[in-house]
């Protein structure tokens, strides 16, 4: 029962007690009537509280008592592309459940999945779909959001659009100068993520250029790619859609801009899932971990997903 409901009950009972005191000299029948008033007031407030609790449960909301009772820890490790989302989730979830401590490390998607399978963390965050061998080892793919991969250049670059073929040729080293794709004369500096990165795996798989890329720089985080491309004339890179800012310029792919609307419509090629992998089904995890997945499905959790620039999966 919520605190204000308890207060109402006490107030109602107090009022009835006052009535009882005022009727003390009127004989036993007056006392009986006042006692009935106390019982009726408490009964009405109790029923009102139950109705309110039932309404919250129907809306998928947790009672304050439930939030206070939940305790434990949740450990996550994995994708650096999911850092913004994971940190926002941890902060919001701990605010709702003060008895739960959530920690997150950003070690790359493959490392995160290895960690959850080894039992060293509760959740392995991956910015790519799980591989068949990972699933065979017991990892379960829980898709919580959809992210786009944006191709970016330094802001001064005259090229604002590429075809899929041109992008493939740039990353495999076939095209090495911007003049070959409609830009000004200048060397193309190919920037990407390190081996094991979920963003790199997804990018190369979607473009069918696995193990054929000719990188000038292989960097270990989304932020590092953004900073390198922004500061390097002629650079091109790829980053998670939710981290975009005005330090870089986005490139349309086959005349399609990397937007939420285009990703939902299926017209933009470079999109991938954000996965919170568990070792076994989510329903068999700790109470705290199960509560986190329930939270992500709630209205509050869905609002958080949208607030960090991600797309709610269908």
C-alpha cells in the first residue's frame, strides 16, 4: 500500500475516534455506531488502495514495496557501441530499484559474450547478432533495441553520398582517392573498429566484405572513431547512429539517409540489433536480471530506448 493511502486510513480512523469521544456520554449505542464508522473508514481506504495497486499492476508498473524489496547485483560487459545505452539503463534502473547495483564494462561484443558464457558477468552486450557457435555454447540472444550504423566523413568532405558498391570498394582498398567517387582530389583514410568489435562485424557482414578490409586505422571504441574521423581530412569511418553529432558528416547510402524512419522501413542497409545476451534463457536468470528485462519492455524502458536514439524492435 502506498504511503498516502496509509495516511488517509489513519486520518479517517482518527476522525472516527474523535466522533467516538464526542459521543461518550450518549450511551452504548453511540459507541457502537462510532466503532462501525472506524471499521467502515478503514475498509473503504483498504479497498481503494487495493484497487490502485491492481491498476498499477495492470499497467505493468511495479509497486513501491516491490521496488524496495528487490536487491542484488547485475554485471554487464561487452559492446562499446552500447555504452551510452547501457549507462543510461543502469542509472535509470538503479533509480527505480535502489537495492540493486548495476555495473557495466565495455570490452567489445565478442569479449562480452565470452564473459557471460564463462559466468563472469550476468549479461553480455553485443552490437551484432550472435554467432551459431555462441548460441550452441548456451548464449541466448535477447534483442532489446535496433541501431543503425552511420558512415561518416570529416565535415569538410564534398562527398555526401555513396553507393553500396563504392563503399565496398573504399573499404577493400579498390578506391583510394575521393576523386574516384565524385569528390576532390585527396587520399581516402579508411578508419574502422578493431577485430572483435560488434560494429565492425556487423558493418563488414552487411557489406559482404568480411576479412577483406584495408584499414588505415583500427580503433578500439566508437568514440575514438568519431574523434579520428572528425580531426582527419579525407577520413571515412562508421559509428553507431545514436552517438552522431555535428563533429562529423553523415553519408547517404544509395541515396538513403541513416535515419530511424528509413531503418524501420528497411530501406537503409546498415542496421543491426543491440543484444543483451544471457547464459540460458532470460527467465532463468536472477530476479534482478529478470526485472531489468521486464523494465525494458515497460513504457518507461521503451522511453529510455528512444531517448538514447535507438529503435524499439518489433
